[in-house]
């Protein structure tokens, strides 16, 4: 069966923050008089910070995603929680300023870069008549960031959890993405570097999950896996 749509994660799949997300936190904290190390920030699992919004299917924050302003408040609260969990110390005003600065950096396209193979892979999908849609647990301004990185014309859509109000693996974000394409769920592939969010989450929504890992980590038995975006399958089952 021909694949008609490909959903793509962003961080770790199409691109990343540079030098790193943790570096952004450290920079923001230093500007506001708070000391914290990237090592201490990295010691806590990312999903732990979303505990207050977690449901059995994934994090849901519909009320906070009502507008860019309300989602910004969520990101500020999230940043403060992460800083405190990393052992940072400071007064409430300093934490607030740091959270605001983190939110500003996260929406700044100059902090993001695409991997070398991303544009050729997206061009291959476009030549094949496949809808390429980014589906990512990300910030409100992800569509603007993609436009600044010059990939907008190659995409049929950009779906950020910030605007949907639910994070992968929750089915709401996949249902939202499916509305941007004429492809059925069984004609769609989700490619990403998380077995939980990108593979299992997609499969629960009736979408084929493909595990992507450029570092060569083995995938569980029975899970389709690729090591380069240029190998995204255009037929299912993959050869």
C-alpha cells in the first residue's frame, strides 16, 4: 500500500536546539542571577515536569493552550519547576524572570537547526506526492520556527502540542494532524525517536509507527526502524 502522509517529530528527528535545550536554561538562569548546571537539569526526566497535566494517555493541557499568552504561562511554570528540581536557588522574582526568558528563547528560531539530511528527505517526500506534517511536542511558535528554517514550503502542516493542548502519545494530537491530510490513518506513517510518543502513540491512533534513531540504538523486535530520514518508507509494509 502506498503511503500518502508522513508525520514527523522535530527534536532529535528533523532538528534540535543548539547548543542544547539545557544550555538555553542555563543561559536564561545566568542572566537572571540564578546558578544551575546543565548536568543537574539533565538528571531529571523531561516528562516528570509534566506530571500535573498527565493522564493515562499522555499530558493534556487544553485550558492552558487556549491562547499563546496562556500557554506562555504554562511554559514559565514548567521552567521554574525544572529549575527547582535541578537544585537552583533564588527568589520568586528571579525564578519568574528566568522562566520568562526561557519561554522567549524557546520561541527564537535562531536557537534551532536542521540536520543535514532533513531538507533532502523532505524534498524526496514532496517529489513522491506525500504530505509531510510535523507532529511534535513543542512550543507555540513551532510553525514560525519552521518557516524561518525554510522548510515551510515542503510541509503540509505543522502540529505543535502547544496549540493542540495535548502531548504525544495522546491520541488528540494525532487526530488533529490527520485532519490536515486526505490520507487515511492506515496510509500514514509517524517517524520519530521515541518508542512511546512516536511509535506506540501513533499505533494507538491507527497510524504506522517507525522508530528513528541516528545513534544506532536497537529497536524492539517487530518495530520498523530506520537510521536515516532518507529511508522513510513510501510503501507499507516497508521492504
